[in-house]
C-alpha cells in the first residue's frame, strides 16, 4: 500500500475531517531535579481513515504520546504540562477521569504490545468483549453477545462461538492480538492507537495482523496512530510518518517521500541502520567461506530435547514437549551459523542444550570430544570453549556486581591469572568492546542497553572461547545500536576466529551476519545451506513464507501476496511413545539441505 | 537509552565515587535515629546493674499508695511502680536484656533456619526441595503457640531455651518467602550465564543468590522483632516462657494488662519500648537495604 491508496470511505464522511488534533503538546516527568521534559512541542493532525505512524527508537517519547492521548499517563509522576489534544470537539487534556472513561474505548481505543498482559487471564474472551461493549452502550446481554460474535468474526477468527468460551491462555499470541483488535474496534472508535502492536509476534503472524488491521481500517475508516520502532512496518502501513527523537519531532512527511528523500540527518541515519534483506549480498563475504568439510568445531548428531509434562497428584508422566527433535548440524571454525525460526520452534533450546543448561539426548561433540563422555573437570574445561550471550543483557548480568567484577568472574571461576593479571585483562576486554576503562567500577544499570550487551560480550570473550552462542542477542536493541553490536561481533570474529551460533527470528539481521543458515520449524531443521542458498533460492515452503513475511522498509516495494493463514501452528506436545515424523534432509547440491515436503 | 546513529558512544550515567559505607549510613537522619534508639536499648541492658536506681525485683513499701495501688510516674519512681510496688524503670532496664536476646537472637536464628531451608529448597528443587517445603507447610499448618508450649514444657524454661523455641516456631514464614524468591532468582538469565561460565553451586548461591535476598531478609528480620518479643510475652504469661520474677518487656505488659485503665503507664511504657526497638531496626534496615543495593546508588 502506498500513500496514493485512498481509503474507501462510507458515503457522507469527509475524508479531510480532522478527528484528532494535537497542538504544542508537552509532557514532563517529575524527578528530583525538577520537571524533566519527555515530549516537547508535539503537534499533528489525524484525519479520518488515515494511518499516521510515530516512529522512533526507545526513549523517543512515542509511547508517552499514545498514553497522553488516552489520558493514561502515570499521573502525577508524569503529566501534560502544556498544549492541547482535541478529539473532535472535546478537549482531552484536563478532562475529568469520569468523562475520559466514557471516551476511552468508545471514541479512542488502544491496542498494546503484549496482548497476554492486556487481557484478563481469568475471564473468557467472550465475557471480556461483552463487558467492554456493555460498558459503553446500553445493550441487553443477547444483543451484546451478537455484537461480540460479529466483532470476533470481523477479525477473521474461525469458529467465533467456540472462541468466546475460551480463556486468553488457550489462544496463540496472534489470536490474542486479534481479540484485542476486535475489542478495540467493536465500538467503532474514531481513533485507534496501536502501540507496537506486532512487536511481540512472530514475523508470519505479524504479517497477518498487519493485513487485518489494514483491511479493517479500510472498512471502518478509523484513523490509526501506529507507534512502532520498525521502519519496515512503517513503510507497509503508514500514510504519513512522524519521526521522533528524545521527545522532539525530527521530521514529518508522507511515507513515500520520507523513505525516498529523508530531510533530516537523523532520519537518514535511522533508515540506513535498518537491516534489509538483500543488503547482505552487497557485503564482502566475511573471510570465512570455508571449503566444505572444513574444520568442524561442533558436531550435533540426532540431538533431541524433550520436556516432560506431568499431571495429577503423583506427577505422572503424561506427555512430552518435543522441543528439539533429532537435529543434526555442524558448526565450523570461524563461521557464523544462523539458526532462524519463530517462537517455540526450539532454536533457543538447542542453544541451551549446547551450553549445558538443559539435558539432551543424542550426541554433541566439541572439537572431537563428546560432551556426554566427559567427567566433571573436563566438562568445566570445555565450558570455556562454549559461551553464550543472552537476549536481555540486564537480566543476564548480576545487578549487584560491578562491571569489572562481572567480566572478571569467569577468570576467577577458572582460576586464570593473578588478581593483577585479571584486572589487566578486564581493561583489555573493555577496550576491545569499546567501553571506557572507568566502566569497570560502575554497575550494569548505569549503562544503556547496547553498552550492557557489550559487557555481556566482553564477559563471554574473557575465556577466549571457540564458540559464542548469540541467543537473540541483538533483538532487544534499537536498530542503530543493533548495527553497531553486529559490527563488533564481526570484528571480533575476524580478529579471534571465534565461531558464532547466531539465533534469531529476524531474517534481515541473519542475512547480514551469517555464513550459513539453518531454518527450524517445530523442533526440526527444514532447510540448511549457505546464506546465498537459503536467501537466494529458498526451497522449503516454510522458508519462503518466512522470507515473504518480513516487512520491507520501502513503501515502493511490491507487496508479495501471502496466503492468509487462519490455522494454528501444530502443537509440539506428544503423548508418550508418539512423536513427530522425522524429517530427513536431502542435499539439493552444494550442501543445500532441504526437508522434502 | 538514546538513539545515536553516528559513531559517538552512547551516554551513560556519570560516575560518582561512592562514599564509604558508614558515611552513607550516617547521612540518613532516620537511620541515625534508629541507631541511637538501638544503642540506648543495648546500653540500658548491658549497664542495667549500674544505672538502675533500684533492684528490679525489690518490692518497695513506699511504692504503693495507702490503698495498695501502684504509683504513677514521679520523681522517686521515674516510670512509676507496678502492682507489687516494684520500680518500673529498673524492670524495663533489666527486661531489655531478655527482650533484646529474644528479638535479636531468636529472631536471627529463625531467619537463619528459614533462609537455609528456603534457599536449599528453592535452588536445588527436586526431592530435597519437595521434602523441605512439605515439612515447612506442615509446620505452618500446626498452631505455633501450641508447638511452642509443648517444646517449652519439654525443656526446662530458660532464656536461651525460650529463644530457641521461638526460633523453631518462627522460621516457617521466612522459609516460604525465601523459597519463592530463590526459585524465581534461580530461573533468571544471569544465573544461567554463571552456569555457562562454569560457576559451581557454592559460588552461585553465595555470590549471586544470597545478596539478592538481603532486602527481603531485612524486611522479615525487622518485622520479626515485635512478633518474637510478644510471643515471648505470651509464653511467659502461660508460664512456659521466661520465669517470673525475671522481667521482660513482654511479660511486664502481660502481667499488667488487666489494670490498663487504672494504671495505663504499666502497659504503655513497655509497649512504647517494644515499638521503639522494632521501629529502630526497621529504620536501620531500610537504610541498609538502600545502601547495599547498587541500583539505588547516587540517590542519597
């Protein structure tokens, strides 16, 4: 969809009608040192049927804008200090809560990033929807129920009557987000604010939800404010874009012209930092296109990980979750093997099995030695060769230790060097990951997300490992910082010859960093090959679907039509004795392995 | 985190040299107040034989009115006298000895047992954890007072036995809370990261789990002071605690509670002492919690 696509309006409405007008909005947070501005001088008009994207990185104030419009700022700590927000004829700033409640949901609705936390877990979907409708309209139970079923049907959920009786945890993430959309749109609000509506969803599910939002918007001519950090989503959805940074508007432009000719430096840099599929080939092959059968570092043979599902008072083994099912793969020295797939496909479980955090069946060999055959001491020694960098660096660092202590920790554990040597090594490592030597005396919370991830990388490097597992290591970072962490990883590889097992759901990032790619689906690998093979010539239908679903940060790009899926992903839970059919990979030539379908 | 697309480093909080522990503690007025109250209690208890104006158990003839009623606070008996004509101030000083032992030792022992059980069960899980926690649940379901009475009846009552009995009854809540906290900590990524670095159980438990439990232990520790002091009073009221005439703050209240209306000082003054002690520990504990938490640094 491009800006030229006019929304199909119901007769009698004025397409240029402004439904929400924000003028000179200022929001500030109360802190010890006085008022700290979070948003300064924000103005925009939102017209009927239009999609306005507010894009920016974390801390840009985009979510605060949404909360301000909804009257949901955490007052009195954060409050509007100036400006106006007009919804039609109603001024929203300073409106008493009782009146705001009537407007919220009925005239201005919101969907959140994480649908599981936004839904009440102990109420059925049906009751929640019915209640939301009846809170605003004097309908009888039966009438409200009819409206509910209509709303559920409108978001293309099959068997609406059955769904109404289900609880949120019984639905998948994508289904839950659809329910949220149904709830938001059931009362036909003038304005829908979608705050990162697809960030928590898998890429194929994201595609479905975005398509659905677009369709519904056209049908209802609702004005949408789309808040996102993902320039791909912006390009696909928005008519106009506001780029924000540190609470200020950097640039406002129609989507097509913003992408074609960004005016501001920051916008340009932001767009340049966005990883794109297809950009990967332009980079020189990174020093490690090893010949086939090159030096193998890690060899996994028929590795399975199953978690027991116990039931009843005596914890009887009831079924098993087949998280990883007989996976075989090799990681060569100095290469980056990317493992891609959607949530629940078992990619993180493989990583955890490799570094010994979950027990596995099958054989994992590291440098020719099988993990299972080693004694305690040898296992501890082998740990030095395998390190892991997690997704959330704040969670992976002990908040009560200084950065110096944290990076020194592995050296202390393994008794490497004298205290002075250890401190010297910490300084080297900090320098290596571009952090000042002073950082050693500070605590993790004093750093930004990107810097924390550098600390994690420094800690992983301390033992001079031969393999670092990066488990979604850049997923939580803003794109600009993501790009720099990826550069750092690449530099370190060129310098030390370390191998990476790079686990990610982000196809664009994977294409940027990987030498070889393995695609996982339901605990098994369905396709594996070099980057060029998998991205240039995807053979398995799942790989193709993954690639097609990635939003392209270019409004002019042709939209690849995807079959709209309504089915659910099959469950990896199997009763005892049963299991999924094993997929045997077939070599399509030059090491491009594909599971037959 | 701010967006820096260019090569400039990401900004971080400025580095302040952290002042030494004592200075940071003394900078907080409430904490200093708490320390002063604690010091007064401890000094009073230790120096009781020297500063008490009378023997705590001596029944003064002039300590009662003609009708035999206790004297209100006055020049001769600062805090008044009790029903037997004993000097309340002296009894409070000597009672501080009992109550401090109960509040600090019994309470500390309860915390220690609770932490050991909770951490072991929460970190190792499995059969050990299940057995420990079922035992904790059993203890919780059992009426604490009944158990304390049974135990105190078996062993001949002395101050230390009473302290141990109270510890044995009071550890369960701590264990339950610490168990929950530990099992959630054990699932965190940073513990997984430590495991992949090769850290053993001891290192993980002592360096990475226990420090994170400190805030919770401080809260439970300070909450426990008044409950233990009063539990001791209950026990001595029932005849299985510290034996009369040895005074404790709790048993002064219990002995005199029926005369609450005619001689309110007999209840209010020891009550205020218990309150002051618990509050003092609470204030100091609060300050310690903030000081020991690196994420709170630079905020004082």
